C-alpha cells in the first residue's frame, strides 16, 4: 500500500507530515465530539422535552465544531498539495540535473517525447500520492481506531461489529487494487510511448509528407491513441467497481450496526442517547476507509508513474571523472602558458559495450598551435575520439593530458571554458540571435556579441532582420538557413576565444559562397588555437599540419598530405574516391 521510495522523498519535510498527523487526530476528535453533541441535543429536545433555549450553548459549540472540521479539511488539503508541489519540484530538478549531465549518446536511447513525458506527465502523476493517497492513509490509520475506542466504551457489541467489518474494506481494496496495478502500469507505458511517438512524428512531419508516409503515421497515432484510451478505460472500470463495492460494504456494515443498536434499544439494553451516538459514529468510522479506497487507485497510478521516473534517475551513466580540488596550481600553469594548449593522448581505448572496442590504444601528441585533421571511413571512431577529447565520455583505458596536466584533474568548468566546439549541425535554442551567440560566454557584453557576430559573418544576415540581433529564433534555429546557423555557431566560438578548437567539418553541405566565407572565418578563428578537425573535404585535409587516419578505431597512419599519399595505400584509396572535393 505504501511506496518506500516515494515516502523517502518527504524525509526533508517531516514538519508537513507532522501537521497532517495532527490534523487527522484533531479531525477524529471533532468527528466524535460532533456526534456526541448532536445526540445530546436531539435527546434533550425530543425525548427529555427541553426547549431549544436550553441547548443554545451546545448549538453554538456544534457550529464551532462544523467550522473547525471545515478548517481542518482545508488545511489538510493545502498542506498535502504543498507537500506534493515541493516533492515534484525536487524530483523534477534532480531529473533535469541527471539529464543535463548525461552523455549525449546515452540520451539517444530514449525518444525525446518519452523523456518529456517523464519530465511532465509522469512527475505530475505523483501529485495524487502526496495530495490524496498519503493524507487519506493517515486519516484511515488514525480516525477509525479513535472511534472504535469510543464505541467500545459505550457498547461492546457495536464495537465488535465495527472491528470485524472495518478491515473488510481495506482488504477488499487491496484485492481489487492488485488487479488494477497491472492496468495502471500498462496505462503509463502507453502514455509514454504515445508521447514519444507523437513528438517524433511532429518533428519529422515535413519528411513524412515528402515521402508520402504521413497517412501511415496518422493511422499509427490513431492506433496508439486508441490503445491509451482503452487502457485508461480499463483502469477507470476497476476504479468504479472498487468504489461501488466499498460503498456497498460500508452501507451493509452500517446497517448491521443499526439493526444491532435498534434491537438493543427496543429491549431496553441501550439508552436513546447512546444508540443515536453510535449510529452517528458508524459513518464517520467507514468514511476514511471509503475515501482511502477511492484514492487507492490514484496512489497505484502514482507508483506506476514513479517507476518511470526511477528508471531514468537510476540509469547507469558513463561519466567522465573530473577533479575535486580547487586546481589553483593547474589554473596558474594554464594562465602562464600564453600559447594554445598542447594535447597528449596516451593509450586511449573506449568501448560503448563490453568486448566491442570503438577506439583501440590511441597514442598521439598534438603540439600547441598545431592543426590536426582526423579522417577515416564511417564507423572508424572519429566522432568517439572527439567526444573523448571534449570530455563528454571517459576513456575506458588510458588518459589525456592538457599542457602536461591530466584532463581528469581539471574542474569540468575549467576545461569547458578552454575548448570551443563547432559541429556540422549546431543547435540553436528558442530565443534571440544575440542570446544564442552569448552561449559562448556567460559574461559577454552586447559589444562582445556584436564583434563575434561580425567576425563570423552573422552581421551579414542580421542587418536584414527587422530587430537585428534581438530577432527571435525558433526552436532548433527555425527561421534561419543552414549557413546562418553555422555562422551563429562560429560566433559562439569567436566569443569564447578558447585556446583549443574542435571542429566537425561545419561547412559540410553548404553552398559554395557560404562555405568560402566560413572557411575564411575559421582561418581567423584558428590562428591562435590548437585545432582538431574531423575532415570530410580534401581542401581541409590538405591544409592540416598533420593528418590522422583512423580505421576500425586504430591509427592507421600519421603525416601530412604528401607524406600519406606516398606511404598509405588506404589514404590513396580514400583520396581517389572523393567526389565534389569531399572525402
């Protein structure tokens, strides 16, 4: 009935939990007091013949009890909602931190829509556990025993009937709840799959239309939507059945008490006051149990949603190891070295899966200010080597040195501040052009942004926009061409002024004029930097000081263009099959 891990989330908010317990105790006392006062007033007025004037004090006290119960109910609702909001915010923040630190390649194992669904829908489903189920469980655990104690003190037979029948409600609730557990998990699985597929189709709608596959995907969305509807209806059917059966059980139990009390009243074994008091308490005893049964399915749905959240939070990561000291010495050495960073790769190997190495014993020394081109066929390990150099994934074996200092000894932000990266497909966020450039340096001024934009050629298209650098850009750079997005990405690198620049052939796929301008801009960017380029164009390769030829995760050859043409058959084959100045 309880989820241990969800309960652990309230450990830092025990004061709210304590207030909920107090509210349950006070609510039980008020419920008992309300029944006693009503029984006393009815007995005095209708049986003992006293006038209403003699019961004014009791009536005012009864009004205060009504107000008190309403206030307690309101406070309980507000506090439980507050608890739900705090816990959801905490879990969502941890999930966001987890995803932000996850290596990008690992995120690709999940559809974007599925991750969004977990971040929004799944976490929102936790609300019911804290705002409804847990408070109702506390009331069901506290109020009925209080009423039982009072009833036993007045009439042991009524107490025995309550003691036997009351547990039947939670028992029956658990039996039906176990039936609903599987359905709740199916419902959440269906929702996450549907969300992921729908966003995937939405993002690729233009491609689907071009290839005439939009109708098939529309039918697929209809099928998944119907499946989610069916699983939801299955859960609701069980919930309604459970509510009906719990209501029947509570009604039958109350009727049994009424018969027992009525018979004993007729034969003079009970006074009217006692009999009526017990009858008033019977619904109060079963009400928290019925409410618990009604919220039980909400709790099960929350637990099913929590499992989706835990799956993401508990997913093992391949994370780089960063230093934990203040790195004052390392920072000073870095600052004293006015030249760009020298890089040493020593015996570096990497495997995404066991026994399937992607990089094998890579050894390479890159001098400060040197231009390196990395080439190789698809699947040779070029992108993985870049990720290792960027610090996105740790090497399985070996190490990387920056200015003779192990990369793993630097603070992560120290390394990030000293390396710039420009990819083939830079991502632009929803915001202005200036905000997207400013990602390159947090403390950049407007003048710095405009200067970087001028160097990268951003000003060439920005001046034609109505709001200039303040022009909004859509998610993913919508509204800008491929060349314009690349210029913004280059502007980020200019703004950063990093001593190490890593390029993944950012001019690939662009028109000749744009490519020529960007090549010139990159020449300016790379004048005072150590440059590592994954090259796809022969022109880029020929300009490199050294070329690193990778095959099957190993270095097959090292040298400049002329040296490799004379010494490497594989390099000659790659050069001989290029098309359109492209490897």
